[in-house]
C-alpha cells in the first residue's frame, strides 16, 4: 500500500542546513498498522508531513498503492490519504462548528448528501448528532479528537496518518480513542501509520514499529520484539528501558546517540 | 448548570445542543454579549456610540432646524433656553449644528471602515500566507504608507484631490490602512502553521479558500477591535482636516470645522469652539471604551481558552 | 533553624501538613470547586499526586504556594509549613517563601522563563534575590548549578535566550533556577510531560538527587500513573478535587479504589495484547463519598 524509498528532507540552507529525514525506507501493507517511534526532532512527524504534501521538497520515492507521489498534489489525489493531528485544541478551527469542519472536505471534493454523511460519520466516531452544531470550545479534548478523526474519515480515505493522536489526552480518554481507532481500522479496512513518542501506545495499535533517531530509521521491530524488549539496536533498547518507568540503575547506562 | 431561571429565550441561546447552524451562531454572539455586558465601562462606551447613531438618525427632529439658517442679529448669543448651546458667529444654532454634525461624523466613520478593513485584511493576509516576493513587495508598500505622519499624508492627498468631505475620507482611509495590513499579516503568520490550516491543506483546500474561509475570520475580530480603538484618531484627523479647511466645506456642519471657525471667539464666547470640542471628545472616548470592551470579548488571545 | 540534617523522614515532623484544603473559583456560571477537602502530609520524600485533567491536582500544588488565580479562594483548616500556617501568612511572608523555601516547576519552561533575558542571567538573578552575593559569585553559582543539572557546556548555555534552548534543556534550566535557592520543598507540576522519555528520566533523576542529597521534600504532580509510581515513595490519586486513595508506590497492584484500578487498566502496556483497552467507568458516587480523603492518616 505504502512504499517509501530513500526519503530525505532537509530544511534551511548553507550552514544552518538540517537533514530532518535521511534515507528512510519503509513498506506498509494494505490494512496494516505501522508505527514510528522516536523522540522529538527524530524526524518522525516530518515523514508524515512529506507524505501528505505539507512539505514538498523531499527527495526519494513515496508510492501509495503503486502510484508515485509528486511534490504538487491534485485535489482529487488528496482524498486517499488523510491525517489526524496531535493537538485536539489546535487542529480544529475555533470559529467553525463541527458541522462546518466536517462539511468542508465534502464541499471541496464536490460530494453530495453532505448532511447524511456528516451525521453518519459523527455516529461512527461515537459522537451523536447533538454535537453537530457545537463549537470546538464546547467540546472536551477527547470529543475534539473524535471530530478530527471524523474529518479525516469523511472523505473515505484508504490511508490515515496519525501524528501523536493521543498524547494530549488523559489516559482514560486515550484508551477510548485507541479503541475507536482500532475499531475503525477493522470496519473500513484502513491502513494506518502512527507516529508517537510513546512506545506502549504505538505497540498497542501497531504490528510493526520503526524506531527513528536523528532522521534515521535505526531499527524495525516486530510486535514480538516489542513485547519482550529483545531488540538489536542500542538506541531502541534505551528507549524501551526508559518506557518501563523510572529506573535509576538503568539510567546510568543511558547515553546520547548522535 | 441549570439555566431555567433565565427564561425562555436564553434557554434557546444557552442550550447545550444547538439544533442548527443559525442557533449555534446566535449562541456564540449571545455568550459574547453576556461577557461584554459584564463590563460597565464598555457598556458606557456602547451607550455613547448608540446615542450618536440615534442622534444622527433622528437629526431633523432633534435639531429643530437645518443648522444652516443664519440669524445675524442674534450672533454669538450665549447658551439660553432658546439656543441650548448658544449661537455661532453667523447666528446659527450650535445645538442644531452639533446634531447635524453627528451625521457627518458617522458618515466619515462608516466610509473609512468599509475602505480600511478590506484593504488591510486582504493585503495583510495575502502577504502573510503567500510569503516570499509577494510578502516583501506588499509589506514594503505598507511600510511606505506607514512612514508618513498621518495628517501630513492626508493633507497631501487632499491637496491633490481637492478639499471636500469625500476626499478627506479617502485621504484618511489611505493613510490608515497600513497598520491593519501589518496586524493581519502578523496574525496570519502565526495561523499559517497551525494544525487546522494544515488539515485544510491536506484535504485539498485551495489557497483562496484558506485565505477567505480560514484565516480572515480569525483576523477579523482583532481588526474590528483595532478599528474601534482607532476610531477616535480617525475622528480627530477628520476634525483636523476640517479645522484646516480641507475637509467638509461650509455651510456643512462638521465638528472640526466648527472649532476652526470658532477659535477666534475662544476667550470671549467660549461656547462657540468648546461645544463641538466636547462632542468630539465624548464620541472619541465612547469608541475607545467600546473598543477596549470588544477586545476582551473578541480577541482570540484573551477568549481563546473558554 | 533546623536545616538539612536528616536521616529517614518517617520519624520527624512533616515539612508540609495540609488539612481539609478547598479551592473554589467563582465564575459567571457559579462557583467551581476545584479542590474539595484534601488532606495530606509531606515529609522529606517523593510524594506523587496523580489525576486526570480537572482532578484538582495542579490546583492543590498551587494552593500550597497560594498561587491560585485571582477569582479563586483557598480554604483549609490548616496548611502548615515549617511551623508556620501558610493560611495566615501575609503577602510579604508568602513572597519570601515562594521560590526560596518552596519552589515550583511548571510544565512548560517557555512560560516560566523571561524571554528577553539570558537563561544564565535569570538563574544568577534568582540567586541574588535570595542571598546577598556579588554578581561574579552569583554567576559562578549559576554556572555550577547548570553543571549540576547536567548541562554539558554551562558557559555556552549561560548566555542563551530561552527560545534558543530545547524543551529538555529548558526544563533543566528551570530546575537549576529553582534549586539555586536551596528550597526545602519543591512542587513539580508535570515537569517532564513535554519531554522525551529518556530526557524525562534524566530530569527525574535530578529531582531524585535533590531529595536524597539535600533532604528536600518533593511533590510530583502528574497524569502519568506509571511514571509517578516508579519514581515516588507515595502516591495520592485524585479525582474530582478529592483524594480517592493514598498508595504506597511500590504496591500499586494493591490499589483498592475502582478509580485507581480503572486508571491502571486503561493504560496500554508494553507487553500487552492488541485487544480493546478497558474503558474507565466513572461513578458519580466517588465525588460524594466521605472518609475517602484518608491521605491524612499515613
């Protein structure tokens, strides 16, 4: 479904040039849920943003369902891939009702039966029709994230990119959103790429996980490796250990990976 | 929270689940109004502005005359029961002229607003969103306008266009829009990288759509606030032009021009220039207080949380 | 002056002792009770306060410094710190306590640091405000403090502005700034939730050192039950402004309260399966049950 080969993105020029992503390769099968973990600045979100075309100056190849992506996208091609952002407070336009937010993609893509579609998607993400005319400030964080998921889903895409979708939420809400995401994947046969700093969250939703550090994919873990901590790369092991909670002894062995 | 005690209309306006887009919009405005209402100083400003509108609307009935009838036998009469604010050097009733002058003031305010807001918003948001050469060009033009002192530039425009109220308005508008463009650009720059703009991009929204449907509504409120706060300055510039004889032409009653022609009598017949001065002061103050209150309600930074 | 000679915190009097703390905010929609009857003691230990957003955990921390926002009111039958009732302390006393004897670290260093001053300057300033030392001495202390919080090039970092440092470094700088005055109590409100896991651990180990070496009392406020329980000695679990349960951090599995259990269960586990996570069901009765705020009885 998704093939990424030799993806590279650099920002800035001259001396201040930073390679955000270096030679990233990954393949995701249709219906698979793929995770990318890494710390801030590892380039994990940059990969997603290159995929959806927020950044257009990348090098390498990105193929979706066999078709290579160009830097410039046609409006129609955007339908197949949507994204859910981290911050449910920042990803909804504060002056627009839920209805405005959900109708807009339909208007842009000239889809009919807007009202039916909006009501259907609201039910699907676990919000009732009573949420249709609310403003974001009238919603809780979890409800906002459900609206953001609904917005991504309403165009019926095949791939959804999840950029830390639960890291701004309370754990109990996080559980609800994770359950919703895995249920939606099953019913719609969606392909996910999920980016997170939280190994446990990615491990819960994804079957394979790439570990990124400083723009490079250092290792790809299977679900099994993830569960047992039987990983090859030292950086991965350190990340795994840190995710287990505070451990003074283990901390002494931590080092910087450059 | 139970709202049943607030009556029927407010339960519609405060219902947790609005049934349609119209109700949702009304609720939004109503909640803003509730916040505004809680600020007595802003309400005082609003009262002044509404009073100005009322006076302008019913000027023929309130003034009791057209304000241009001369009565040379009765010139420079002090305030009395017949002439509440006295008469000027041509024996015209100052009260009537103040009342008629409110129309001129409102006219200036209205024209300046409908010219300045769109120009400032479009130039600022376009520059901010597109960036690069467009941004640089538009902002340098803005800088040029920003560099001149307002009254001097307005004077130059009026000198070219010829004196008259419409030209004065045009001159004021042309000298006023630049800060709005800067404001709108600055706001666009912060909005441009927000996730909801990215989300709109990802779903395929065109730049025009992002500009008009996403960014402009966010910049609108701060522009309105700024305009209300600037209103006092606009009124004063208009009065200044009037004072210099470059704005409204006689016999049209314009407060600035009234001060100008009355300034010779300041010491002996103080009411002739003082009354229009007070009128300008009160209206300017009203707009400033209103603007302060609006800022608390509308400004995304102060009302962003809840 | 009972300074920092300490051995085993259990025996001695608590650093902070709070009984029946209430924080109420007046809003246009009526009063909002953020904290309702919280009681606890803090010794020379690592005390965790865990709860979800809106549980009142942050307001509890702020109330200790009487930093509640303007429309809020604090009530408590007592709030003792070092033999002083903070409820009765005047504004001047509170100012002298804040920052020098009880410090607070917030989640986002960006809002706590002055953007137009260098970070080093701010640390030195903080030092000079609480102790009368020369500029050179303050700078020296600031530099050594930066080293203590494991910043590798203190001289270079000293002259940076807040926007030039990363989140993790910013938080270390905040900690340096708070520690330079040698406080007896540190209140850390989500000090690490904006940081990467490995950096998070390093920041926590700094706080850990301060508790062990300086005998400081630490209140760690966080939403992350796992993290808090692996770091702290005791954990207070808050919900709806009340303490649901006080737990020994080592024995989290012995949690009795359904809320604590629910919180633990809905966390995705590293070694977990891909089934649906159990969703936390909230019981309105938790907000009304009495006698649950048993934090006072240690």
